[in-house]
C-alpha cells in the first residue's frame, strides 16, 4: 500500500494557491503532507516509523523550510518572477488589455501529455502594430503583444500555431514557473474557455438569446435536458460563463458547434431565418462586447464572415504572429455581408436554484429532508463522484490539477450540506462561498 510513503502535493507548471503550504501573517509556516506508516501486515513497524519521525522528516524540514539552507538566489528569482507576473496582471486593465504575450515566450508544449516547453520551438515575437511595453519592478521594461478588449480573431493555416496561441492564453489565467516558456503570458483571470459539450446535462438555463422557437415548443428560457446537442451545450456554456462573471470568451472553432457559431449567406438563403431556431454566436458577439463588456478571442480557419466583426486580426504564420487587421478591413469592403438584423431578445435571467433533491440527500420520514453523509471520490482532472451524482469536468479545459477537482467537490459538498435551502440561486450560493 502506502507503507513508508512520504508525499507532499505534486506541483506542475502552473502556480496555484494551495492549502498544502500556508504562510500565516505571524510568520508561522504550515506544511501539510502525507505519511504512510510502515507496517508488517496489519501491524505498524514501530522501528521504521521512528526513523521517519525522528530522522527523515526533521531532515526534510531542515533542507526545505530553513532559509539558510536554500539556494538564496534561486529563491529570490522565484519571488521576483511572482512580483513581475502580478505587476503585468495589474497593468492589463490600465492598458485596456485582456492578455499579454511577451516577446521570447515559448508557447508550444513538448507533447499532448507533457506541459513542459518544446525544445527548439519558435520563440514568440509580437507584431509591431500591437506591441506594448510594460514596466516591471524587477525585470524592468518588457515588450510583447497586447490583446485589447473587444473582438480578436486568430487565423492561419493548419498547424501554424493558432490553437497553440489560444491554449497559452487559456493557461495565462495562472502564473507559471520559471523555465516554462509562458512565464510572461498573462491573461485576465476571468477569461473562460468556451466549447461545445455534446451529451452534457443542462438545468433551468436561459439560452433564449441563442436558441428560441423550437419546433417542439420546448422552453428555452428555462432549458432542461440530460443529453444536450453541440449547439445547446455551447449556448448553455456561454450563458453560464456570463452568469459567473466572465470578462473574456476564448473560443476555438475546432471545439465548437458549427451551427452555433455561424450561418453563411447561402445557408441563410436556403433555410429562412423563420425556420432556424438558432441565432449564431457571430450575431451576438458584438453586443456582448459593446453592451456587456465581454471580449472574445476566436480561433477560426473556415469562414471569412468572422473578419467582418473583428477589431483585430492576428494571422499565425509558422508560429509567427502577423497583424493583418488593415488588410482584412480593405477586403471586407470588397466582400460585404448581406445585412440581416439579428432577432431581438431579453437579457438572460439567472434563476437556477439548487434543489433539495441534490446528490446523496435522502428523505427520512414524512415531510423531512435530512442529508446523508456525502462521500466524494475524485476521478483525476476528469471530475468527481459526489454522493450518487457524477460530476463530469472533462470539458473544463482550464482545470490543470487534480487538487482543483477535489477542492470543487468539497466546495459543492459544503454548499449542499449548509447553503442549499430551495430558495437561493446558484449565483447567490457562489457569492456566499467566496
């Protein structure tokens, strides 16, 4: 089993706030770790346990928690990098940016299963027209590509780096360790990756701004399904991100539902708008930016219609970004879209209330709902089992650590046991939790 195991949290490339290490205001340092008592069968081996407690652990403490025993310059570099990353994050709003990608950043990863930087990768160099220079407390002046608020389109041929850039922006909500290559790729922490999620469950979500007047008369103001399609799942994901306070949508055409994103001119002529219940995202994205202040960064490669709504267009050419915004505007004048007004809609309303019939809650006696003890089983980054309910997180692409999944399970468990009263909405419960 775990006999003799001494284990702390397994950190990755991202720097996360963890309960495994806690530095209090009074200077107290708390380090939480796991020790597997050595055993012979079902009997603890006291002599070996004595070695762990009085030899190995004191040695670990001496070597890792005492300043005098550490590499001082390395420690200072970690602190300085952290301060510089936070300085960039603070300056995003000041400069009207949603993200910053420093010159020299290495965005490609070693492989699909390794988040370490690819060797001999092409370093990132910002186009001159979108370059900004920030001043950091330790690094000094740093230059790179600033992605401004509004609608940014990332285009280019296949395998030229479009999705690689978007993936770096997705992970830019976290600080990264030195040597990662993305140390100075910083994204607004409220940016959310949106994708289609076929088969997901949707409960009482108002998706009417995108989908309405279904032939079967199904209600889309309070939409319910146990098996969502690509378009309804992506619509729900957008609405839920808005409900959560997202500042920026990150969307890749490859993981989106085509009929949710766009309808080209010929399709609109063949299938009349009155016969199509879906209002595509392209017809709402400008309103989201202008009226709601929600920016969008879109990766596209198959439809030129996105050019007409973009404020900035970045073309990835063999991993080199090129600003083609001026060229695109000139071409858009030659190839105008047919003017067709998007249907009116009401602002989505948040009215989802967690039910008393939540996972693991059983009724005991007439008129009473007493919760059983909820148990959690974490399935890596893929999700967790809470009571009798499986929570699938495979499509939440910004989760990077199994401990985040475990924390989400514990938060939901606490909410069910202490905050769910049949009246509070999901948003109200989140506010109480934060």
